[in-house]
């Protein structure tokens, strides 16, 4: 806390000055824009278009205007604007959204705790999720279980990405160019063309390149060249190519047809990361600092400390006698993600009468992704493992491909006082995943994938097929003036079939199959005392499907270990949202409690083999969220958001990965202190307890330039994220961080020019970290993988609309 006060006194001063400027205006001047878009945001979280302030759900909707004002280009940047929403970039293909502190303890799980949708089409795998937000109308973050209407694993909430619909009346276009430091180059454009008043087509595309903000200090490979050296230059860079095509048709007044296709090709260079380990296959030294204990099979030179306690730094700590050079050392054969994703969908909506409508939606996805990560802490000197002495350990996990098809049909009857919705869903998923490890000579161009079948692989490959069926519905009606009750429910049947795949790509071994059933209701009561306020209370159940652990020759499993059950939660919420002072002030607040059962976590079975998924007892989450938008005058807009979530494991929760990693004798393990397998009451890993964001925007007309009226627009945003523990021991953590973004520029109707800065004060910080214990990787002991956030980036963006 002291460091926070010292380092960000300047930020606080800026914020106080801006607040003073706001306060100096007439108290919430009557000329504030009473019809501002901020209070008229339309969302579709309940399968119908509604004003966000009229929906009895906790929804944060980030609009296209906000994305443009802040320069947000990814869900990671959207999370800085959204209290209660966190985006874990982790490594490679394993990025995933988190809502209200309900992070997955198993990051390689084939399904997520948060369901993500693109124009209503479900994106199941984590490598499909983080789009570049091309031609976006809004991003809806719907908090709390949404399994009743969204279905498919909307366990903790849902993220809904909605693009701009083609305009049937007017021609619309935009082109935008960005340049910045570290070789940032970006070109984006969109065009919407009406066709005779009954149809329209639109196309959008983007080309984006960035070299990254962190230097790779692995200079030993600088003289090498070859196709396998794919991370070139700095770390955290990327190359992205995206295209979006859409069509809208309204052949009759009561018929609406929409279709789209989105394609994205992405290559992400290796993350700015370092490994801290007592495992001799990964590190020649031991940079741990607490819990004296000799990890099994580790040489004495690795020291006696088994864990790292305290804040993980932004530069790798080096233990005594470790030959590792300082700085970030990453083998240039590593990369974060290489793949592509196609998403397509079509919707047909027919208004049969003024009250009755019928809607059909089809969805299709096809994606693939690979990644290769260097696990060795020192890619120059390599491993201390006797059989692979001096070689570099690579890990290729979370790779694969997925194809899905979905069909949804729903009918809705709605009057002023009554609404009834019924629907059915059917879908199939073809999901192939694989991984492996390889030890290779350092500073060479040897192909990693050609050597992925080393004796320590063990990760194997699996084919997972899903057949999903569901029926769902909603009924709501007014009990009295302003008082409404609603009930939603979904009954789902998910048949999961899984089997191993051998090196030749042929299905092999036992066929695992089971149908998982789930009933997920939601009950809501809301009251609107007038047009400005909504008070609501809800109880909702969320569900996430179960699955199988496929045994291998090196990792045999018992019958009980070969299956894990679905997980469930009940969330109880009380919320308030509304406006004051002629809509100059908008407020949203919620308090909630979540009971989480059958939590899917890790279990170590065989030393040196990957952990399997099993069901832990559960967790509990208590939290509160608050957000406000203040418009004291037409010149100023101020926003504030705060989210607190106390996420902890429930009583009776046991984690056996911890003692397996720390016990000299695998037959007997200590049962107290940090060695304890009882993790009751400990915080869930990789979730911040507190998130806050604040922003202020100033807009003032300055006259005419090139024949158009021009405004001066400036904005400053602050985001705060508290510490996040790396694992269930709650000993090591990613420290809190405070990031400031800012921009200033000129804006007119046809054009704008904006100069911007991300991470304005060039804060060096650990963004995310995860821990692997013995049994979840090669060797033994404990390993911390720490990823660093981007340092300061500067640039300019020019946009022209027509």
C-alpha cells in the first residue's frame, strides 16, 4: 500500500484536479445531455432488445463510442473498463474471461466458466474468444449465472460481442490508421451499402502488427536464422488479420434476416515471461524464498526452499549459484499462438402478429491453434535433468482444433404486462486437442513439433465430441403497477464422447461416453417505482458440463479417476440501477452471494504426468459492485466502477497436488501449514479481490477546421487491480497494479485525430501467474510461470468517416 501511495501520487493528483474541474461547474447543469447514448444503451441479454437500465441483471455494456474513446482493441482492455470482469491472458492458447472471481483452477479445461458469444454464436475454446473487436456495436458483460437463456456453460456469466448491423437506409463507411512505438501499425476499415431499401451488405477488415514492449535478452540466438525461429525482435508482439462480412435483408415489414461471417488469422509471439522453479528439469538454480524443504529427486544445488512467498517481481529472481543471465530469456522457437478462427451465423425473425414472433438462429465455428512455450528458466544453459542435461524444455499444451454447429428456435409472445418465451436448442461439437513436451539443444533451429514425442510427453491427444440438446423458456408478468416477476429455466442434455488419439491420428483405446443433464432456473422480482429507477432481486443456478480424463500408458487411471462431474452454483443477487438529475447521473449497484459446488480442479496421480480433472468440494463468493456515470455538463463525462469479490474455497475442500509436490516420501505427507491438502477458506487463485476503474473525458468545441466544426477531446482512465494469488497455497501472488491510459485529440463529424498513451507511467508489472506442482509437468517440485504486462505504448490514430 505504501508503494501504491508513493508511485501514484501523481495519478491521484490528476484525478483530484479533474474532479475539481467538474465540481466547479454549476451543480449538474441542466444543459447536460438528457438523451445521452450512455442512458439509452440497448442490450439483448434476455433474447430481446431492451434498455440496459430496464433489465434486472447486472450488465456492463461497453459501446462502440466507448471503445473509440478509450482505444480498447481487445477483451483484456475492455476488462479495465468493466468492474467485476477480468481477462486472464495466461500463456499461449489458454486466455479466458473471468467474472465475479469465479476463475477456473484448471486452465486447460475444454470449456470455460464464462460463456462467450459472437453475434449469438457460442465460442467454446479459449483460443476463439479474444477477438480484435472489429466493427463492434457493443460488448455486453452479463454477470452471474446465465445458463437459463444463454445455456452452454454460462456458469459465472456471459460475454456477448455484437457487431454493427448493415444500414438499410444510408451509406456508411470508415477508415482508420494507427501508428505507434515498437512498430505498431494498424489499418482498419468498414463499409455498409444499402441495396434498394430492403437489404444491405457490409464488410470490415483490419491489419494489425506490433513488435511488443519487452526486450528478449536471449542474445545467444541472435545470429541464427530459419523458419523455426518465429519469435523475432521483442516479446508480446503479434500479427493479426481479420475480416467481417454481413448482410441484412427485410423483404417484408414483418421479416428480418441477418447473416455474417468472421475470419481471423492471428500469430502471437512469445509472451514476456519467466519461469521460477525448484524443479531441476526446468531450473539449474532455486530462486524460491520460503518453506525449507528438499523437493523429491531434485539435486542439492537446487536449495532447500520449496515455494515462493510474497509478490512475484517484474524481473526474474536468480538463486545463488544459478548461471542464468539477468533479464527475460526466451527461446526464439517459442510462440504464444498461431491459428485462425471462422465464425458464421444466420438469423431469421418473423413477426407473426404484433405480439407473437418466431426466431431461428444458426451458428457455425471452425478454429485451430497451436503454441509452443519455453519452460526452461534458462534457455542458454538448459536443463539440469541428467537424461537431458543442458537441453531446453518446451511445452506445447492447449493445442487443437474445434468445429461446432448450433441451431436455436424460439417463439415469443409479449404484451405490455406479460411475456412468454419458449425455445429449443441443438448443437454438435468436434473438438480435437493435443499437447506434448520436448527437450532440444539450446540456440538451435531444431523444429519443436518434429520432436514432440519424447518419453516425457505424456499429454497425448484426445478427440471430444459433444451432442447438445436443450429446451428453455421464460415467463414474466406484472403483479401490480411497476412490480414484475419472472421465471426462466433450461433443461439440457449434453452427451460427451471422448477417446484417445495415437501418433498416427487414429482413435485408440477406450471410448468414454456419458450424457450429462442439468436443470438451470432463474427467478427474478423487480420493481420500478418510476421511469428512472429499477430495484431487483434474483436467484439463479449455473452449470458447467463434466467430462473425462483419458488414461495413457504412462498415466494409467482408475475407473473413478476417468470421469469428472458437472459443477453447479446458486447465485443470489440484489441490485439497483437508475438515473438522477435529468440523467446527469447514472448509477448501477449489486450485491451477491454464490454457492459453488463440485468445483472442477486438479488432481495429481502419477509423478511426472499431467494432473487430471476431479471435483473438489466447492467455493463461496461474496461481492458487491458499483458503477456510475456523471455528466455535470455537456463538456465533462466522469465514470467510476468498483467491484469487490471475496472468493474462497468452501469447508472440506482438499487439494492433493500440494502435498505431492512437497513431500519427500510420496506415501506420507504433512497435514499442516502450507503443505496441508486442506485448502478450506483459502482464496481462489488468479482472481483479484478488488477491481476499480475511473475515467474523465473533456469535450469542448474549438471552432472550424477545413470547413467542419471541431471539438477538442481528451480522456484519462485509471484501472486498479488488487493482488492475485497464483495457486491454492496462497503464498505467492501477483501484486496489485494501477495503470493509467490517456489520449487527447480533435474530433469532427467526418474525421478525428487522437494521440494516445497506454500504461502512461510505464509501470513494469507482473500481469498473470500460474503454478504447476509435481504431477502436472515433467520432474518434481514447484514451478511458477509469470507473465508481464505491456509497458508504455504511444501512438496516433487518424479516422475518417463517410
